[in-house]
C-alpha cells in the first residue's frame, strides 16, 4: 500500500469539509478524486500534501505515519492548478529550488528536463512559455525529488482544449513509464475516465464509490454517481411502469429507439458525433437514446430498454 | 520581532509617557491655561480640520469623477498628472510660495481676487487663508485614492449602465459612488486625522497668529514645549499633546474600523445631466482646478528665476521675462549642508522602515499576529505630537539631539507604520500557493529567497513613497535639530532642507527671488521622485492593481 488514509476528518470553523475518509491507494496507481466543487476533493489532496492540518484520522505514506509531518518531510510533491512557477526565476532556477544544495542537482535537472521535453527552455522565464510548457515545468519541478506520491490539483483546467488533450496523454504516459503513485483531483468525469486506474467519486465530504472507470460507469452505487458519470449521464426515471417502486437509471446506449413496446414523445434532437441524441418524454420524465437519423420533435416513437439499474 | 519592539519603544511607550507628563505637572498646566486660550485653540483645530478634510474630499471626488468621465485615456492621464502636481512639492516650499501669493497687491492670488491686503495678517481672514493652502495641498492625495478606486470599478458595470440609457452623471452618482463608498470615507478620515495634527501650514504661513487666530493644537504643542520660556514647558506641551491624542483617537479608531469593513454604505444621488452639458461643466471645473493647483508651482519657478525687483509690481508680472539663475545658484550653494543631512536621513530611514516592516507585514498577511495591523494603523493615524515630547527627552538623555542619529532613530516610526500597511496589502494579494510551493519543496529562507524578490515592484513603490515622506518632514527635524551639518566627523548638526526653506521666510518682505529659489531647491530633487511615483501609481490604477490606502 503506498498511501492509506484512515477516518480522516477536517473542518473549517464550523463546516465539516471531510467527514471520515478511508482510502487505500496502491503503489504505482493512478488514482483520481472526482467530484463537483465543494465536494472536499481538493481539501483531501491538500491534507495529504500537508498544506492543511487534519482534525482527526491518519495519513500513512509507504508505511510511515505522516499525519503531523511538515509538507517537505512527507516525500510528496504537487502540481498546482495554476502551476505556481516563481515568475522572477528562470525555468532552471525554478527546477533548482527543490534540490538546491544537493550534489547532483545539475545532473537531475538535466535528466528531468530532457525527459519532459523542456530542456531547450531552461534559460527562459516562465512568462515566456505557453501554458502547456509551463505545466511541463511544474511537472518537472514536482518530479525532480523523486517523490513517493505525486499530487495534482486540476492540472489541465488552465489549458485550452487542444492543449488539454495532448497534456492528458503526456501525463498518462509519464505516469505509466515512471510508475509513480499519483493522486489526481478533477471535476471533469471524462478526464477521470481517460486517466484513472481507479476513481473515487466524492460528494459533501464523503467518498460515495471507489472503483475502476468501467465499474463506476456500469455499476454506479446510487443516483448521484449515475447521473454524474457519463456524457450524457444516466437518465433517472421512476420504475413504476415496470412495477418497480424505486427509481431506475438507464444509460443512453441501453435505450433502443424504433424497436420495443414503450411509446414516448420526442422533445429534442441533438446531432452529436455523427449520431442523433434523442430526448424522449416518457411517463412524465425524460430518457435519452441514440438514433441513426433525425426525427421530428413532437413525433411519437417506439423504444425499448435493454438494461437498467435499480437505485 | 524587531518591528514590534521598535513600535513599542518609539510609539506606544512615548504615547503613554505623554499622558504621564501631562498628569505630573498640574501647576504648569494651570499656567498654560492662563497664558494660552486653550478653548480657542481647540476650536481652531476643529475648524481647520473639518474644513480641510471636507473640502479636500469633495474637490478630490469631483476631480476624480470629472477626469474619469473623459473618454480619451491619454488626456485623462495628462490631467490626472496635473492634478497630482502639488503632491510633488514639499509642504514647506508650498507654504512659502503661498505666503508671497497672498501678499496684497503684489501677490498674484490676492491681485486676481482684487484684495488690497494680505489676508494672513488679519485675525478675521487668516484662518481662511491657512485652510485654503491646506486644501490645496490635500486635494491630490484625496483625488488619487478616489480616482484609483473609480478605476477599479469593473468596466462592464459602466458599459452596462450606459447601455441601459443612463446619463454619465447618473452612472457616477447612482452606481459608481455607492460602490466606492469605502474609499471616499477613508479619504475623508485620513484627511481628518492628518489635519488634526497639522503643523507645517499654519506654522509657516502665520506662526499661529495674528494673536492665536490660527493656532491649532499641533502648533500649540510645539510653541508651548519648545518655544516658550515656561519652567515646566515640556509637561505643559504634553498637556496639549494629550488633549490632541484624545481627540485624535476617535477618528483614528473609526479609520481602523472602516479599513477592515468590506463595504460602506453611501447614498445614491439622483443627478441627471445631459452628457454634453456635463462635459462642459467638467471642462470648466477642471480648468479652474488645474489653474488653482498648478499656478503656484509655476509661480514658484518664475519667482525663483528672476530678480526681486520684478516681484514688487502691481499688477504682478506673471509671464517669464528677465530670467536669471543667480538666485537659484546662491540658494543651492547655501543649501548644501542641509541637503546632505536630508539625503542621508531620507535614504536611511526609509530603508530601516522597510527592513522593519516587510517581514512583519508578510507574517501578518499570512495570519500570524494579525492584531499588530490595527494597532499599527491606530498609531499611524495619531498625530506625531502625541509621541514627540518623550522622544525628545529620550534623544536628549542619550545626547543625540542635533545629530543625524536623532532623525534616523525617530523618522522610521511613521515610515514603518505606513510601509506595514502598504506591504500588507501587497502580500495579501500575492497568491498563497507561492508559500505552499515553498513549503512543499522545503525551500529554505523562503522570505528572503522567494517573497522579497517577488515583491520588488511593491518594495520599490513603497520606498519611493517613504523617501518622499521623509524629504517633506518638517516637524520632527524642527524639534530634534538646531544647526546645519558642520562637515565634521562624527557628523554634528542635522537641520534638513525643509528647515533651510523655512529660514528663507525672513526674506518675505525683501527678497522673494531667494525665498522662491530656496523653495525650488528644497522641492526639486523630491519632485523627480514624486513624478516617477505618481506615474507608477496612475499606471497601476489603469491596470486595476495598486491598493495603497
């Protein structure tokens, strides 16, 4: 076990931000904390980093209880959302700061900057770099001390869309190559799905579900997770028509349009990725399914449900 | 923490001692009572303070609105700059120039108003003259604070209001002013606390007379303590200082409270003027204002570079003819010993202030010992008279009166308190993640290595403001020094340039050229620094940055 967290609690003044977090993260794992803002995911990350003091509970990294250690003594490093490169220092000086005074600091900077493709920028100031390049510098600075755990706080949110895709691949490849235990915070479920070995979905200071991306997608433990994960998310409807007196969740792929004995009314049609996403009014709520051609709004159509989950 | 020790030794201890001194010498207090019309002096202080702070705030506010309503950005900057010009002139120089501007038929100001006499010589009008000069000197800083607050109102708010069909006047009086109510109140309170302790203007213009008609408490502290032959003069002065300190405490506390407040309610006024008419009013108002603010400065240079014969004419000659630099050169030569002291003191004491204040302000901005901030702001808004008598006694005891040391020890008090506030504001804007990164990577000496270099621009701005402040200082040097630097070692004699300019007042009826030349010599070096400083602040106001109140 690389990181294990036991009944962690944390509050600011009177509001409880973390309400008993338990977590086990394996060595070399890419672990994503996923949740909306206010879910406590960033606070949890900052507690692991040591930037926040915890009220109770334990944080253990590689078998050592680090709960009350200073950030720099924990063997963790972090990439901040806005990178936080010191604007008055060159890339080289920024990389030097964590390893200053060490004998082979020069060699380390050499190695890491080559590995991350920023070797040619060493003499530049951070302001002369693009967002993607700045992020690589921040990554390099985080990795230069060989941390046991790498923490990342929404590292892609400051990049524009095309840069984001390439940065995402870059981070993933780097992590797999270096086999570094990584905890990654995001609110973007697509990002989480693309990167994670395992995901923890958080809400209101609690972890709702931990699992591989497939598990979370296919078997959400509750309504919230179901309607959070997936694009479009699960449709949550009443199960009455099937004689189930609970709510059921249906993924968009499990709705078969044009075939089946249920009848609904088309309320909206959107053209997405070469297919048509059809919103169907049914039993007073809404379902979504894909269809191969455009249908008119207001039309009545037949459809069936292949698979569903009861909540 | 050295900062804290310093403000205890030079702020809190002298403040408390002032009250002790005032209490000890009951007999001298009674004596003071008999010799000085204390009630009239208190009344004078209030009239002077209220008139100055109200007028300066009001005119500063109108100027800020007028300039902000101009569409052309370059024009805005130029006019803002002209409004700021009086700030570049040390008060001593300014008061000298005004004293000759009031000189009956020969003074340009009295001539333009058609006055045949010098208003400063009559008890009925002297106070009005003193207030006029005081307002003149206070408008720029009021304007600057309000103007940069107006600039900090998001552009979208203004655009939205104008798209809703509001007139410009409605935007300012209904939307913008209520948004910046806090800044306006701060300007007023700051003006109020500073004029309560005012000394320079009445001292130079009238010396408190005729009779006691322009004597304020600040001035009374000085004349009772250091200029009277009473046996227990110091405790008598301390008595006046204690009254002043008590009066000043109320606005000082309000000031500290307002600084901490998020927003201050401000009435929304319904003023609807056609945009074209408003711009016409703006042009007229700014024209008069700029003439009022900048003509004395022009006149200072004019009088300094011509011979005295040209000054005593009616009507006064106001165009540059008969230019000569001989008076200026004479003044420059005579000023050298004073200049040396001023340069030494106004470079060293700001550096000490910054060294003391910046680590402290950093810690406070990060939530440590945050009660030091309101305490400092409270001390800052007390008049210097509340501290000066015990400091004087202390400096005399350690035998440092009339040396550079006396000034170098004392002057950083206000510098450090002011720097603490400026740097605190800067550090709170500096992202906390800079600290966290340093913590995470175990960077040693993060304050020296990271925070100080990161704050270079702010440190530079603060240093400039402190140097300007130290250069302008009159009261403290006047109390603690007696003679100019005598070129010996160890250095003895420490009178500053502002005192040099003051000595020229003897020339008021004889040689205006020398008087104006002294004013120019005193002002010139610091004018350049002020111009740089103003440009930085005005540009900062445009980029929506600098918070300097």
